[in-house]
C-alpha cells in the first residue's frame, strides 16, 4: 500500500473510533471492532490478491466439503496428536522461523522455551497454526500442528453470518467506507463473517487442547487473526493469561497496535499482556490500554538477546558492512540516492542488501538487473544479507539504512552507531525513535550524498540511545510469568 493511502486509511479508522459506537458492536457478547478494523485494513491493503485467493479457496473448500474429506482427515489426526501437560503454551506459524545452525528455529519463542526448560525446569510446547514445512525443526518433539484438527471443528461449527443490520449506525459506516476507501463493502461483510466463523472454529479447537495441556500462560504471534482470536477467547474462559509477542514495528501506522478509543475494562479479543521490545513500543501500547486491564509489558527481544549470547562473528574480508533493508511494494526497488551512495563507497566498504521476506520475484529481478545496469554488483552482497539472521548482521555492521522497515527498531535495540531512517515516510514511522536519538534522519531530497552522511556520523562514533535498552532481557521478563 502506498504510504499516503495507508496514512489516510489509519486516519479514517481513528475517526471511526471517535465518532461511531464501536463499543456497542458485539456478537455473543464479544466486541467486534478489532475484527472489523483489521478486515477493513487488509481488504484495502490487498484487494486484488485477497479476491483471487478467496475465490480459489472457496472452490477448493466446496469440493472438499462435498466429499467430507476434510473432516475425515481431521478425525484421523485426533488419534495421532497427543499433547502433555505444560505450564507454557506458545503459538505461532512457520513465517516466524528461520534456518539457524541447520535447524528451522522460531526466533521469538525457541530462546524462551529453552530458558523455561533449562533454567526454570518447567514444560512448554508450541502449537503452530499452519501446516508443517519439510524442514528440520528445532526440537521437533515440542512442536505440534493443531491445524490438522481444524477441518473437523470447522465442519462441526455453525457458520456465522455477520448481522450488521442490527449494529447501531453500521449501515452509515458502510456508506462512508464506500465513499472514503477502496474497500468493497460486500467483500468486507463476507470477510467479517468468515473471520467470525474461523474464530468460533478455532476457539473450539483450542478449548479441546487446552483442557489437556492445562497451561498457566499462553503466548501468541500475532493476536489479530482468527486462530489467535480463538485461542485468546478459549484461554480467557479457562482463566489462562495470554501474552502477545511483539514481532516488528508497532508504531502509529500499525492498525492492530493503534487505537484511538477503547471503552470498558477489558476487550475479549485483546491479550492480557502486550510483550514489547523497547520503551517506545510499550509507551505506544499504553496510550490505548492505560484505562483497561490490558497491560504493556517491556520484556525485550528474545532473538536479539539469544544471538548476543552466541557472540557470532561474520567473515567480512576486512570490509566494513553497511546494511540496507529493502521494502516491498516500493518503487523503484533501488532509489538513485542508494545507487549513488554505493558508487561513492570506497573499497573498504561493502553494501549488504537485505531482501524483504514478501518481495515479489519481479521486484528481486528488477533489483539484480539494476545492480547489473549500474555496474555495482561487486560492491554489494545480497545472498548472505538475506539468509543470515538480522541481529547477527547488525552486530557486525558500521551502519544500518532503511526507509521504514521494522529493522530500525532492532538496530536501535542493538545500539548500531549509525542507524539511518530515510525519507518522509520513515520520518513519520519512526518519529519517536529519531526524537530519542536512537536513529538519524537522512533527507532524500537534500543534496548530501548518503555515503558521505554515513562517513560523517561513523567518524563521530556516536552511540545511539546510550544503551538505554541494553539490559532489557527476555529472561528477566519470563520471571514475571513464573
């Protein structure tokens, strides 16, 4: 989504929260606004892609439903899946994993689970809500795949029809959505109905598993989708505390972590705790939870802390690394000021260009063609920059450069001396990080060469943020939940 459209949409969602009775929009006693809000955002974000995939999915489901193969498949797994009691449950999916030391490793949860097992002496398991990938999972004995049971619960759960006509002023909102956004309101209603059905199905599945596991705490990634909404509801009914784990930037332009108004003490679809990496993220959460029972919790970034303990050194061939974290859906893929900076760089520097995980093949091809056309292939590294864990690279670089990637927060946490945010978008995204002297702003419209800017601040040898968050460690955070 283009930034100006994103900014306009976020402003529109805030205005809805100020002017509409969102606290009265409920289904079976559950406040619906988080589901409605995320549905509006993501339909607007990927309208074409969503429409295509939804059509394909509906056809596939229709075929499988007619044969009832999905329910039979799940029934088979009922006898195969065995879960033992554990104090901690973690739930995420494969995109949260990276290849590390020849294992498929959950970079947020595996460090915590190891600490729980080895230091606290407690049991923990991870329930992944997507299918197993053919890779060598780290400690596979503690990984389970409840999605194999989902078809049964989806088959036996009554489908939910979103009765929007019964919600006060919702028809007025639909008219405004048509006028102000790119959202197809018929698709929005269909999506909300599908989400609510999914939440109900997943809730039944999780209730079945939680009754066997009997945990005290459930950690989720990310809270704002139907599997995790269902898990939060099932856990709450059983008196189990839920914690959402930060997985990237959570600033004012993230619709799931930016609410203008919340009424009442508790919203059923929100976790009890929002685990955050840094103070600015915690403060952002507190802006909308301060008068509720939901709490922001400053627990640190487990992946960064884990890799710091590893003391991993990169082979740099004597060259200083400047890492540039690319964006997806950003035109052009490589801007002229980046190209000029690479060309101006002396032989003792190398630019590591880290691809965004959702970059399209066409974007990657465009990048490589640009590098070839500009004759700068020998000055860059793409493969290792993308394959290696980001904290490893950040701990071995002299500068980090980005427009508005969440890596800006990670670089700030690791006290990267020259952490650069570029352009007006980045300036708005990371205003607090810049204001707190944890990042530098580079004006892409100025005449200054980016490499000269990097050299100037590298020479000054500034420490961003004065190491303020250096001692925030997930090990201390876990003690709170012990």
